[in-house]
């Protein structure tokens, strides 16, 4: 990847579980009607911007967002873009966990029965390594936590530092370069 190429991080639109704050890892949840409109707005905001590669999580909420945004024909599924496997936390909210463990944090305490933060961080690194071999900009349609971990990895931060990057549904974030350094060019830009 040259020092002018960018990686666009595009989070899927709203689902019933993202709206309620439930952890949605590998459950294949559909977009809500609002999420579908958010995906179309994401496409309008991108205005047909060309990419050398468009990669998408194989989960339906990311795939549908990619399609409604107008990039479905170019999209290639990447298993490494799946959301964090939350194991026993799947479908639970952070408030549910904090009732059992008052100071619980996914970033510190992980997901019992699911992936460790380090395993997800390794997947993020593999995506970045593949993106580095692309001659041009790359679009990634995926999920909140994996995209946050991709950003942390890109910036050379520890996996736990991904907690510092809030990411709403159907937003645009762009990783790029400045003076030879990896930087965030845009973060969490709303499209509606």
C-alpha cells in the first residue's frame, strides 16, 4: 500500500440488537428498516467513490449494507471481517454483564466462550496485511468492534486501546497517511 492509499471503514446500518445495545457477534441479524435507509444514505455519502478492493463481512447485516450502498457487485467476502465472537455474551448488553460483574469491560475482560481480544486483533492484522498489497484504496464493510480493532492495529496501538474509538452504525471512517505516518483521516462520520 502506498503512502497515498486509504482504508475506508464502513459500519453496517442499524439492527434491532445494535439499537438495544445487545452484543451481536456471529448471530446473523438483519438490518431494521432504519438500518436499510442508513445503508442507502451511506451510499449517497460515498457518491460512487471508486475502490481498488471492496471487502465485506459474510454476515448479512454487513452484506446488505454493502449492497444498499451500491458496492455489492464489487464486494468480496472476508471471514476475517466477521464481528468478535462474543460466546456467552452473545445477545447480552453491557448492563447485563455489569449486574454480574460491576466493572466488566469487553476490552479488558473479554468474552467467555468466545474469541479473546488478541484473536480478533490478529484477524484485524491479517486484513491490514492484505490491504497493504492492494494498489489503491480499500473499503471494508463490517462491524463496530472489528473495525475499531483494525483502527487500533493500523495505528500501532494495543488491542485494548480500541475502546477509545466510538463507532456508530452506518458511519464512515478513513485510515490514511500523513508525512509517512498512519493516521485517522476521518472518524465516525454520520451519513444521515
